[in-house]
């Protein structure tokens, strides 16, 4: 079976990538929203991380519901209404979630801090209470120590001079760590005290209250926003492939990814400027009114994008071929979902440690998909899109890819804080931000480079752009960090990693299989080097994982839906469902990192294994597609 070449609908593609930008922009705003929720509603670290779980869960549940609903109706909903309308509906759902966020963040109640002494005594390390007026912070430090941080102004004087406090702190008040200095005076002062002084210290804070928010309501609102994203992505990914030659579909997805990464890069800066008036955001200074205003603007922007889609002359993206039910695929996916829910229930009601449960979840996902593939090969009736082995392997690939992309970032901060890794004492929060920023910036560098193939450049022009564009993107990341006030002098040498990536891009020749294999192999080497070295070299290696991850998604996605025909939208929903990997693999690595016999540094072997698996998967996808007469690498090479 051969693929007919067709020209790219550039005008339609330009409109489509708008939604890619806002996925990145809104995702980036969570980096501000998570610490806001943690501080303002006095959440534990685990509770604040449920925001990410709500997002990933929404992608999985949304895609699953879309498929089951289509199955029940006996017709593919997206094929019937078209990708264009599907994106508009998805934007509408996200608008509803953004508007729901307004009453969600406003639904707090205020309780005297003295009513929460027992909860304070049960704090885990780094958990804290911020009083409603932002004057006082009570934080649990290591072992049995607590810190009391007080604003150094008129409102804080009554606590800074309180004899009950002064007689029970371990040493006099000093400038709080990372506090701002105004006219030579620190804006916040801090002192430590032992856990046996909690009752006295809290008693001296009489009159102070803490906000207790309806966090469940907030999670529901975020879940609904992400449900809209799930539908948008389910439509937009295959829509981008549809707007041109299927063999070059990964190039158009690269363009969308590059725009998405730009949104991720500028999002924190714009959101910080909007909420705080500066890019150096302090979550303790955030107000509910500013967050409400943010989500009002988000809703308005989504509405404008939906209007642009509605009035634009985009193709409908419909497929009128007869829908075939896939009872066996439904049974397989529902069985997998049921087993995952059972594991969650076991984890909630028993004392079993996290690592075995997360391993069980990964095994359930991989075994279910591999088993489905083996059964479908023997008899493909009733499997729908899952009768195509490239989709099964694509689903596994997306699960592992999203998992490894997120796990490198989610555990990077904890690694950088580790003593004797980069520095003897480990880094603090303000010092690690530039490294995490460059990791995500590396994704933008790679995606901007991968998007070059979309444009009609001469052979020489493409070569020049492939060398120049990565450094332009690198400059954007450095400028963004400089605006945040970060010292970027130790980031310049990262240009060596970018040069290696440029060589890899040339070697990959924009061919999806060759590119995926090359980057996955390089990433495996980088992760192993990062694990077995220390210092800046190790940091560079882990950040370079972003360069390698940058254009894996479009490669896996394009190969996964290749040749699916009328099952393309169904297959897209299955692939989006596998974003679930981002909710499973990162906590698995984190659980290994918590094990003293392994440690956070060695836990990055998980990332190495994931990349090695993706290298193998690229060869498997090539073999499967070649057996069906589909060889995108050869088709692209002949263009």
C-alpha cells in the first residue's frame, strides 16, 4: 500500500498551531498555581502534586470516555463531527473549567491557627502553614526542627518582639533565606525552634488565621480544563497529519510542538508578571483575586481561539467511512482501567509501599497492550484500531515517552538539592530553577529545529537553519533566565550538548524511525553518563534528555497512526490516553529515589531504561510498518 503525496495546507496549519501554544502556556501557569495552592490553602507536598495527577488523569479518562461513548453509539464521534468542531468543543470544555476555577479558589474558610496544632505537629519536612494575612509562615525543617518566618514590617513587629516567642526560639531572628533586601533591610526574618515548643509558639500567634480551601473543587476545575485539552489533542494531532502528506506528518507535529514549547517558555514569565508585577514570583505573595483574574483571562482567550476556529475556513476533518465496533478493544482497555483502579484502592487502604504498586501499574499497562497485540494478530475482528500493531506499539511508546520526559523534570529538583551532587550542601529552590528551565528549554530548542522541515526552504537554507535555529532558541532560554535574575554563566557550555544534538538532527534526516532511534540511543548514553558522574557534567547530561525528547512525540505519533485510515481518530484517542505514563513513571522513580540503598542519583537509571526501550521500539515500528508496505523513512528520503 503506497501513500499519495500531497502539499501542506499552510494556512490551516497556521491556525491549528494556536491551540498548541495555549496547551504549553496553561501548563506553564501550573508552575505558579501549584505553589499558590500549597501555600494559600496550606497543603502538603503530596496534596499539591495532585494538581498534576488531575491533569494526567483527565487525559486518560477523557480519551477513554470518548472512545467508549463512540463505541456505545456505534459511530466515531470525531469522524462524524470532524476534527475542527471537535477542537471547538474541547475549547468550550476548557472554558467551562477555567470559569469554574473562579468560585473554586474563592471557596476558602478561615480557621484560627491554634485550632491546627496537631496538624502542625504532624507536618512532614518542608510542609508549612502561611497565615491568611501573609505575615507569618510556620515550616517544618529536617528532624525535629521548625522555622518561624515573620514579615519584617509593622504587622510583624508584634511577633518579632513577643516575649513568648523570643524565649522559645533557638537563636535570635535573622534574615530569612532568599528573602528580598530593600534599602539594606530584609523583608522577612526567620528563627528556628524545636518541636517541643510548638504549643507555646502557636499560642503566641493568637489572632492569626489560616485559609482552608475546597481543594477538591479546585481539582475538579483543573480536571475539566484538562478534559478539554484531551479532546483538543485527540483532534489536533491527527488533524495536523491530515493537512499534508502523511509521510511528513511528523514534521507538522514538530511545528506544533515547537509552538507548544514556546508557550511553555514564555508562560511562566507572562503569568509571573501578571500575578506579581515581576518575574521573580513568590507564591507567598499571591492573592486569590489575582488568580481569579488569571483564569478569567484564560477563559476569554480560549473563547477567542474557539471563535477563530469557528469562522476560519479550515477543512472539517471528517471521515464518512462506516464505523466498526471494537468490543475486544473496549474489553481490553476497560480491564486495564479496572486493574489500575484496583491497584489505587489497594494503595489507599493498605500499608504496601509505593514502588511495588507502581511497578504493578506499569506491568498492567504493558502486559495488557502486548497481550492485546498478540491476540489481535491471530484474529483482528472486534479490535478496531487496535488490530493495527503499529498503534499498539505507538501506545506503549507514548506511555514510556511521556513518562520519561516528565520523570526527568519531576525528580530533577530533588536531585539538585542532594548534598554532594552538584555542590557540597545541595542547591536551594531559587538556585535550581535555571537548570529545570533549561531542561524544558531544551525541548523548545529541539522542537524549533524539528519544525524547520515544515517550511519550503532550499537544501542549503535548511542546513543553515538547522545550525542557526537551535542557538536562537537557546538564546531565548538564556534571556528568559536572565530576566528572572538567574546567574547563567554556567549554562553557556551547554552549547556543546546543542552541537551534538544538531549533528543528530542532520543524521536523522527528518526521517521518523531514524530520528527516533538516533535520539533514543543518544539519550540512553546521556542518562548513563549522568548517573555515573557528578557535578555540572551530570547536570548537562540530564538536561540534554530534553533535547532528545524534543521531537520523539511526533515521530511516535505519526508512526502509530500510519495506515489507520478510518480508525485514525480512534487511534489518536488511544495514543492520547497513554499520556497516563506521566502519572506513573515519575512517582516510580521518586519511590526508588526515596530508598536509601538506591538514592535519587541512581534512580535516573529508570530514564536510561526508558530511552533504551524507545530505541528498540523504533526498530519494531519500522518492521511492522514495512510489512504493510509503509516505509516513511524511504518516502521522505525520496522527496
